[in-house]
């Protein structure tokens, strides 16, 4: 099959959007929610803090009792109780009185401030003392965290459609919620095709190539927050057709690599065409123009090249955003500005994913001759994406770099 | 215990370096190696490519036979064989001959270039043709990937002490290696202390606080590539001592939160002091100065605050680098330059971890009153770290931002 009519990336994005599949929702324990995609917003059952509490270790006091205290004017208050974390006091403070209080403990009735322990003098470190001497004053409200100052009961505390970080887990817990709705993780079937492929070995026969895509593309699927099972198939039309048909029934998404050997025809493309629909084949990107997309039994199928660097480029340009969106997360990696250290070549009429190495200030392209050169991906730490209307980058230009780590399922 | 003598971060780093523990090494299958820390460098068993191969679908030819061909001057070559991927040809090309060849297949003897399929004309799409007509010329070496151009046998292809990405997995496979040595993942015991703590619930009694640290710090441990088990303990000296002693024997690292309630003493610090050694307690950082570090049975113990935001700050400032280094990975998150949108306050004499939100150009601090305000961590997407010799940041200053995602175990 000739790829004479390459479609532009803009059209690819339209076709993917029309055929985007979104996973169903499941309820999980909050403890298992790290890096899952939250499906429904979280509202708080509580004010947070749930009561006025002390922000310091010290003494709950009536602020006005401390006015005028200084290193020269020592004042004295009577200690009437003490409150540890998790405890509270039934006593009410009157003028001239104080209650020893732990950080986080509820402010007792009558008090309106907390005097830090460091600004007091006691005989026995507070444990058995009847009085404290104070040499500093506090203002009303000082060192008191007011009930509901962080969150009010009924407030929306976390929005839906975000990747859950440690801090969201904490906020959800504080809201009183211990199980949440998340999008199911996509189950992806990766099918590696190619008669020439063998597993890693010290001894290669003539014409054999080591199957590296099973590792590269398999882990890239994981880097999108999805689960992957991997199979191998010979470049045989009926074998490929059968495994595609089975996989499309058992998985949420299918990815293939290889199957474009001229002597046998585009076996993967032909097999998808026979039992499903090829929606595009051939995209104006580099590396990786011979990439395809289709549907079998309504399951999306991405058909990538056999060459690892082409397959990686295709995955990053096309598959990654689809896998993110299956969990209802928009794929918008942060871009960082760097100065081009050298002229970077690119052609009009195609979107170039140029492998680059960027340091803190500058960026340079990683040179490579062929699409099989994985080493160029190892030396690179990101891409510059040059769109179809732009013809290369001049030395000294400020350009946007997408670091590989910013493209992963991780926030 | 008073924290009157806070030690500076520089001293903290020295103490951590002196007591750094590095995990042992284990051998794993390459397929399980994504995001593991490679312990020994990888050398290739093979040239890559292992033979001169075609970089295009087309015809292996003698380049000189094509010289002068153009849309006006059509030349003709005799097809003597065809080579699919994974196959090879025993035939030798002589002048006037061509062999149909698939991308990746070995260049046959006698040929020195590959003419792309697009530049040829055949009657029957190549399958049964005896001759091709060509209307373009190629130079010697064109579309041929030379044996060993990517990697030479014996070359070091991947250095040790890196976090393995998909592309390293591919390169290791291509080197002929299918099992590798990695650092074991640290097994971390997280002990949450605090009488006031309860699991997330709709109904809170007076003085109860929801235990959010089990989620926040638990998932932060995972974000450093380590495994975590979580326990809860009351603020009781003997209970804490016992669980610390047991955990120090069963785990590679122990982290505690809480245990600094004045009414009962610094129960965690006291327990570590009783059965081990406290190496520091109280650091000139904000948030989170009451952080401790010690050893029990030679196992490192980090003692964090009970307040989630203080504990998160302590974890990011102190624990994270230690956990990375346990897998022999230096913790050097990338920093990005942004313009301060507002004046940012900071004090001399302590290292401030200021929670910020940065967009593509600017950065602003996230305001918060107390260290309990998790919401500030949810609104933030990074830190500005202001060291102890610097007094705040002026509006318009260009500052370094560390994005949270750059601090995670992910490349």
C-alpha cells in the first residue's frame, strides 16, 4: 500500500476525537487511588479544621491578659488545665487563667489566642506548674486556626478529571471520604508482529532482529496509566486477523507494531481492513508516517511501525493523548522555553517530532541517520515539535521543548 | 523538647550523607525493569544493526546503474529476487539487476544502495514483475543502514545508576540482554501516631482529626519508587517504642508522623532516643522545622510532623533525596525559570519551601495561614526554595521553580 496521501496531524486529531472511547467508572478505596483519574468531584462532609484549634504548642489565654507583657514586665497566669492532641477541656478560661495546649488541640471556651511555649517561663517545664510567667503579648486570634478556615462543610474540595496526587488524597480524606469513583484503567493488548523478530539473545542468526518493541511500547503504555498484555504474531494474514479479532473482544484498546513488509503486503493494515475499518493510514509526521488507526468490533486499533524509534514517535504523537483521554484526562504536557544551540532542520508539510537534548538554557537536536536508531532516544530528553507550516528552526531561536517526563502519567 | 537550636539544611545534608544506606542488588527480567534503578552498566553483545540493512521499502541496486535516470530518462533493471523482513537472499546482484527488498531486510551481496519503491514503475506492483522501470537516481550508501552504525559489539550502551525508561529497555534488548541488575526497591514502614486521629468519616467527635498522613505520606513514598506498609500507633511511649523496634528490624527505612504533643512529651523522639540514636531534631526550614532523623538497629528513621503540610514539606526537603539515593539515584529535580508575579516573603536564617503556582511565564506564592492547610498544596504545582542567606523575592525577579512532577521517580 502506498502512503501517497499522508493526512495532516490536524485531521488525525479530528478522527481520534470522533472515535475517542472513555472508560467506565469504578469505586475504589482512597488508599489505592494514587495516580488514578478522579471521575467525580469531592465535596466535604466537614469544616476543616473541624473546631478552632491551636496552631502552636503553648498556652490558651485571653489575649487582653497578655497586653503589656515584655522582657521587663513579666505577667503571671494561673494554669487551670492541660489539653493534649485528641483531648479537650471542659473548663472555661476566665481573666488571669491559662490552659496548657498542644498543637492541634481545640481552643477551650473563653480563650481567644495561644501564647507560644517559647514566650513563657515555668518552674517545672509545665507539667506540675500552677502558674506561668509570660514575657510577651499576643493579639486576639493569634496562633488559632479558625474552624472552617481551610474548608467549609459542603465545599467542593477536589474537581473531577484530575490525576490524583498525594495532596489530593489528603484533602479527600480530610473531607471525610474514604472511597472514590475513578475511571477504570484501560486494558491494552500490544501485538508485536514480524517474522524477523527474536527475543534478546547473544546469538543472532542472519536477518534476525531483536524484538525491542515489546519492551519499549509495553512500558510506554504503562507510562500512560494503563495496563498492558503483550503477544507476538508472525506476519501471516490469517494469524494476525485472528489475534486482532480476539484481542478486540477482550481489551479496551489494541496496539500493533510491524506488519508493513512489502513482500507480504501490509499484513496488519490488510487484516484490520478485512474484519474492521481502517480510518487512517499514513500521517504527515516524522518519524513515523506509516501509522494507522482503525476499529474492530468497535475497539480502537493503533497500527505502529516495526522500527522502534518510528513506533515511539507515533506513540508519543498519536497514541499517548488517546490513552490519557480514555481516562478523561487531557494530554497537555508542559512546554519549556530553550534557546536553539544549532540550526534544526525540518520540512514544510509535515509535523516533525525532533528528538532533542535540553539543558537549563539551551537545546540541540540529537542527530541520527535512520529510524531504527534507539540510541538517539536514549541520548534525548525531550522533543521539539515543529508543525507543518514551519520550516526548521534558526540557531538562537527560542523554542518550546516537551520533556519526556512531562508526557508521562504523573503530576 | 525545645527546638531552640535549629540546624541549617547544609548540616542536615551532611548528616544524611554520612548515614546514607544503599539497597542491595537483585537480578530481574528486562520486561519488569520499567522505572527500576539500573545497578550495572550494559554492554552490547551485537553490532546494531547486525547487518547492512535497507532503511526503505524498495529495490536493492548498484547505485551506478541508476545514474542519469530521471522523469525523462527511464532506466530498466531486471528483478532477480525479493527479500522480506526476516529473510535474506543468496543471490548476488550484477550490473543491470535489482532485488526487491523490505525495510529492515539485509542488503544482498553486490548492492550498495536502495531505490525507494516510490521512484519505480512496475506493471504488477512488483509481485510478479521481471523488470522495474526507474525514474530517479540514488547515491552509493543511500537508504542503507550500515552494520554497527548505531552500536558496536562491546560498546557500553547504557550507564549504571539511571532510572530505566522505555528507550533504555529497548536499547538493552537490542544489546542482546534480557535480565539485568537493579537496586532493590526500599521497603518503607510508615507509622502514623496521634491519639486524635481517626479514619475518614462523616461523623467526627470533638477533638478528632482525620488521619490524612497515611494517604499523603504513603503515596509520597511510592512517588520515590519505594514500597510502603502503613501502621497506626497511639501516642504511648511503650507502644511507639515497640513498633519502632520491630519496624527497624523488618524494613529498610522507617518514617513516623506526629508524636510531638507537649502534654505527653515528644513521644516519638523520646522513643527513638531510648532504643537508638537521634542524629538531629529541629531544622531551619519552613514549613516543618520540628523534623527529626535517627537510627534504630542501624535502620534510618525519619520523624515528621503530624501536620500534613509540614510533613509534606519535610518529606520533599529531606526524605525524598534519601529514598532516591537508597537506589543510588541522585535527587536533582529540574528547575525552571519563572518571573515572580508578586513579592514573596521569606526570612533570613532558614530555608523556605514556598508553595507556588507557576504558569508558562509567571509564578506566585499560594497563600496559607497555617501548616495544616492541605488546600495550599492542592492549589500549588511546585516550590520555590529560598535559601537561608536570601531574604524574600522581589516582584519581577526571575526565580527557579521546582515542579512537583519533576520531583517524582519518573523520567
